[in-house]
């Protein structure tokens, strides 16, 4: 049976086990997970937080990460501004980015979620309000959610991946992980 680890990746941590080629060493997965033979199924940017799945089975890894399988990934996104209905509709239809049209996303306004504070905190501007969105995509282009929200006039301030398929962060604190059975 495949090993599957659900990790709540903190802000500033690289989605890899080593950090080569930089003068200052950055935090990596090896600072949190000492389980041999598991590898990330997909990535989260250094400035993003939340669910990262790690497994020891190549086929499962591909099923999770490969856009062909259209596994839903849900993000809680704090954006600058108040999203208009038209902006949400654009996200739902697909957004034109430099690398082409995105697949349609599920997008809705949500109240601020009850999650951990970010360290360091986001920048706050008194003259510009911020809002939260719940966004579900079924592909995984580089920095896709950030580029999508920016394309509709809502720059991302904070990005937390909450779930991948049926796996969620529920009950997992930042920097912590749990092992579950692969389905």
C-alpha cells in the first residue's frame, strides 16, 4: 500500500527536500519531514501555504499532480479589493493568461476563514480593502491562481491550498503532517 503524507507547508518553505545554489539556506521539506522515500506530488510556491501531498508511489504521484487527471485543488485566497460579480464570472469561465485560457474554475466569495495567522503577516493598506475567495481549479500551471486573480483585477495577498481531491488540511497545523491511506 502506498504511503501518503498530508503536510501543511508554511509560508517560506520550499516544496523540495534540498536547497542548492543559494548563499543563504532556505527551509525545505527536510526541516519538517524525516520519512524516507516520499516525494511531493506537485508543488506549492515558496510564498504559498497549505496542503502538500507526498507519497512513495509514482503512479499515485502522477494521478495527483498531472493536469490530465483534473484532480480538484481548492485554495483560500486573500485578495486586494472587493470582488465584483463580473470578476468571479470571469474566473468561472476561464481567464486568458499569457500561456492560454485556463479551464473554468469554481469561484466564490467567503468570509475570512478561521485559519492560522501568517508569519510574516501580509501587507495591509488602510485605503484598499481585502477579501477572501474560495477557488477550485483542475489544472496546475505555474503560479496559476495568483495570475488568474491578478488578471481579473484582484491581486493575491495570501494563498492557502486547503484541499486536493478529498484530502484536506483539517486538523493539521502549519509545519505539521499526518499520514493517511491512499485512495
